[in-house]
């Protein structure tokens, strides 16, 4: 059975509201997007959706060892096992709760599917003026074979609050897993939020991750995406600036090999004046890997004095790796400074020669240069543990025994 | 910014929107026009009127059949009322079909028109050193310097003459770069094109003068569908210019042209366009729909360079492209696109790298004023076999006024790991500090803007042949007179 048939038989067995039914009907009529669809031009879903998945099943119980093995070691953890929320931390000023069925109108097929059928996820409410020093770690474990899971998460941050998150999705089964993940963050006035995504799942895991961020005035939001693992990763990162003086920062590092595919779609909607956005995505492609980048910056008519910067740099390090990049600027205001840059190239031969002539092996020399290339985006992460993990994973991926942290 | 200054700026902007299109006159020339509408019969009539051989009619009919099955593209970031293709006159020719011995025999009315447009069709005027082919409505009316070029073996004539006189060349190359089912507009053009220019440069010949085609829509309700085919044999070199104007009319006139360039081994083609079709009035009424397919193919060591200055048309849909098929071939694209009032432009280029060591450069400068929208849409594709390819792209946009928009849609697809691609784009307005600097030194605001805009476009204007560079600069001044961002 294919995914769409799995979904059909699953949805027949459950009761959903009439609104959701409508969404489902339109989804089944429309089906999944194809490469004819501009948003999916470079990423084919064909293989992904032709596989057979099990929906809504629970696997064996998670052991503490599983958790500690995959945790970054933070004390405050939110843990999910096959969709079920199994633990939440206790922090003053923050309310943690289970899935809440919040609304979000969208034309995106995967979000519609998520709206219609998701019944797992978390809700976090941060009270105004709460400043949290500790990092909140969110772990999503998949235990069932060939599972298809959907999460729908909401984070509401009160005015003047500051908070940091680290998120990881981990497949513990030996077979495939497919997660359709959606997170919405509402940033109150003068908030400061950092959200780190570590996408280092097993070789046959698939992920479609959509994150919608709504910012009020004077808020700063930083999203860091680190892609090392998984066979298929699609990130849709959308910012909507609804107040003046907002800052949206995005950093992304993808280091891929074998047949991995990573597709990063970002969209910043500058709706109000005096805002900034900074975007830096770095990609390193080895083996038969494929990278896609689509960065869109929209400046609305009355959003004057906007500074929007975007850069996408890529290293193609193997014969069969490919990259498709599409930076986009749509600008309807005149008093703005917007730029995008995109480069695709290789490691500098002279620099490699310089290092090799000083006794550094080719693999190590390449790794050092690659790290230097990616470090610009890694440097912007404020959490030391995440930064160290990124460095460790990079060394592992490049097959060298080097410690980049010193 | 002080309130007063903003006010003067608004006045200045007001002035821009009222800047008039000076080529908007119509000329009273008797013409032979067929009824409106498109059908297989119309295609047959056009072919018959031009006394074409059977294979040409076949070509047109296959294109027509393909067109019937195609849909008008909607992906471009422009909005317009789609033309009713049954409401267009597909063939209109000046009655006096000039089988001229010399240009002195030309209809005086027509001559007057070209004097008004400032185009020299006087062969005696050696100073200009430009051979001109003039296409009015659908038909080529005059070609100058034909004999002088003939001595070198260069064929420069209208495409209808070429079909009659050099069928082997036309048959060999027509539709090889832009196949008839390439897109909606190229299919339409292939079916109904009535004339255009044909140019053939023999092996090793360096064309001694600029070749030029001047396009003019005169008749009301007609569409202009011209076809240009330019073949540069091995080791030859040519510089080709094209200019266009149209009368002011309240209706939207359709222009769907196809240009094909073939640069064989070691050949060098430079193709420059100054496009100044009627852009419509300040309220966005009327104007020409400019839907053009331009593409060139480069064989070994060949080079194609597109330069365009786009100031006219209500809607522009145009992507001059290069297929870099041969090793070491070079493609270049230099563009200035100016939009004002309610104009919309979706323009850019495609660079398809197939051969090894191929290089391409893209410099696109957009200027948007009034309530217009300018788009850059480009594709750089590096195929797997295109080892050591290199691309550099730069797209800058300048915004003047807070109601205009400027957008960039670059597509970059790389399948080869020894290639280097750089792309950068910026959007900004003319800095207040830049203007202040000029004002401080006694340069008035308007002159300062002209200065800054000229500097901004310099990279592109420098690529134009001298005669055209002057015209382009003047056009820029007219289009943007007094606008402050």
C-alpha cells in the first residue's frame, strides 16, 4: 500500500470534525504535490509516498537508556514516544501541556494533512517576563517499524520572555520512519527565542518539518537547522513579522553523503517597517547527495527601512552530488536594503596544497577547510552543547578524528 | 527626510509619469490587411501571400497544430488580460511592396516616418555605417547596403526573401534553436510569422558594419510576429542591433517574436536590442504586449553576447538565452530593464552549460518607478558533463517611488562538481547621502539622479555599440526624468 492508501484506511477508522473532513476530502482529491508544483520543483516525493507505512500504532516502551543515549544531556526534557507525550519538565513560569488543536489556515498539502489528522504534539506557554536560563530539550522517538507520525506543536511566548530550545527527532527502529512535523511559535513583544533543530536521524528516516513563526514588535527569533542524517529532509521555515523592529535570524548547515536529500525552503515576510532578517545556509555535498535551497524574502509595500540579507553557499565535493538553488526577492517598498548571494564551488586547491605541503593528510586538510566553510553558520549558535555536537558530527561525517572545538 | 523634500520628490515623480512617449504618432500608409482571426486558412493565406514553398507551409501548419494544444504560460510574475487571439490581425503589409532599386523610391510618407524616428535609411549617409533592415507591421520594407555586404558573401535580407532565395539555409537552421513547440508564443510565431530579418555570415568573415533591424508596428489591431534568424559560420564575427517602436493606441497590441542565433565554431555574435514599444499611458491603458523568445546556440569556442535595454512595452516577457553546447564557448547577458507607470517586465536569461570549460556572465540591472513591477528571472544550469564551467551573475534593482516593486527569481541547477557559480543580487534605492553629496557640489537633484542611474547602468551600456549607447542613454533619461527614490 502507498501512503495515500494508508491514510485513507486510517481516516475511515476514526471520527473527525466536519472541518477536518473537508480538509481530508480536498487532500484526497488533490493528492501529494509533484515536481510540476513550483514549491516541489526540485524534490520528488514519488519514492517517499509509494512506500507502505503504519499509522497510529505504538511500539515497545522506551527505556531510560534510549533517552540518555540520544539526549544532549539537558535536564529539562520533553519526551515523545511514537506520538505519545511521556514526560515534561517543571519550570517556573512555563506551562507544558499535551497536543492542542490550534488552527492554521494554509494551502500547503502537508500542513493540511497535519491539520486534519494530527493528534499528537506539545503546547508550551511561557508567561510574560519569564527569562529561562536552562535549555529545554525536546525529543521525539519513533519505536514502531515503518511508522508515519504527525506532530502539531505550539509555543506561545509572553512579552519580554527569553527562552531556548533544542529539538531532535530520533528513529529507534531498524526500518523507515516518516514524520510530518509542524511547529508554530508566537513570539510576544520584546521576546528573545532560539530554537535549534538537530536533524541527525537514521539512514532511512524521512522528515517534513514546517515551522511558522509569528513575531510581534521588538522580538528576536533565531532558528538554527543542522542536517547531518536522514534520507529525506524537507524544512519549510516561515517567518511573519507583524511588528516593527523585529529581527529574524536563520542559520543552516547541511552535510550530506550517500543518497541523502535535504531541501531547505525559507520564507521571511516583512510586513512592518524597521525590521531585519539574516539568513545563512551552508551546504556540503558528498556521495550521491542532493541539496535544494529556496529562500524567499518578501518586503510588503509599507514595510520601509528593511534590511534583509541572505546567503547560500555550497560545496560540491563529489562527482554525483547536485545542488539546485533558488534565492528569491520580492520587494514592494523602496527604502530597503536587500541582498542575496549564492555560490557553488569546491575547496581551494591552493589552500589544500599549502596544508598538504606542511604534512597534513588530504582527508584532514579537506576536513579543516570544510569546517572553516561551515563554521560561520555554526558560530551563531549560542548553546555550547549544540555547537560541540555540530563539530563532532561534522568530523564524523567527514571521516576524520579531529576536534574542532579547540 | 523632511516633509518639504518629500513633497518636491512627489512633484518630480509626478513629472516622470507625465513624460510622453515621443514615437506615438501613426503614419498614414496604405496597407494590405487580412481579416482578424486565426485559423488554418489564415496560416495558408499568409503562406500563399508570401508565395512560400510547400515545406514552409508544412512547418507553419505543424506549429499551428501544436499551438492549438498549448496553454498560455502563467508562471511569469505579471498580470494582464490575455489577448483574444481571434481579435488580432495576423498579416498587414504596406501596399507598396518595395521592389526597390534604391531607397529613394521609398514611399515618402514612410521615409518621413523614419526621419521622425531618427533612423537613417539613406545609403549615402556613410557616417552611420549601419546596414538597416526595416520591418513595418509584418513586412520588411527596406534593406540598405545589401550590395556592399553581398561582396563579402554576407546575406542580409528579409526572411521572406531568404525563404525564396536561400531555402537550403533557412530549411537547415529554422527552428533548430527554438523548436516550434518550445512555448506558446514561439509556436504562435512559427505558425504566423510574416517577416523578419535573415542574416548569414560566411566562414571567416568579419562583418565590416553593424547590421540593424528596425521594427515598427503601424497598423491598428495588428500583431507583429517577426522571425529573425542569424547564422554565423565558423570563425565569423557580427554585431547586430535591433530597435522597436509603436504608435500610441488604447488597445494592447501583441508582439510575439522569435530570434534564433547560431554561432558555429569560433564564431562571435553580439546581439543588441533597444526595446521601446509603446508602454501604455500613465494610467496603464494600452501598450504593447512583448512576448519574445530569443535563444542562441554556441558551438566550440563560439561566443554569443546579448545586450538589451528594455524601456518600453506594457508587459514584457523575454528571456534571451544561450545554449553553450561546444567546449570553451561563452555566453553573456547584459540587461537594463526600466519600468515606469504601470509597466510590468519579467525578463532575464537562461544559460545552459553543456560543453566543457564553458563560461557565462549575467549582469542584469532593473530600475522600477511609478507603480510598475520589474522582475529578473534567470536560470543557470550546469549539466553533468560541463566540467570546469564558470558562471557569474549579478542582478541589481533600483527602486524609485514607494509603489513600485522589484523581484528576483534566479534558478541555479548544478550537476557538476568542478564548476563554480556565483550569484548575487541587491535591491536598494538611490541613497540620500549620494544625492546630498552631489547637491553639495552644485549638481541639481535631477542631474544627480541621471548621473547615478547612468553609473548604475554603465556596465551594460558600455556593451552597446556607440550609436545605440547614445540612444539608450537618452531613453533612460526620458523614462526616468526627475524620479527620486
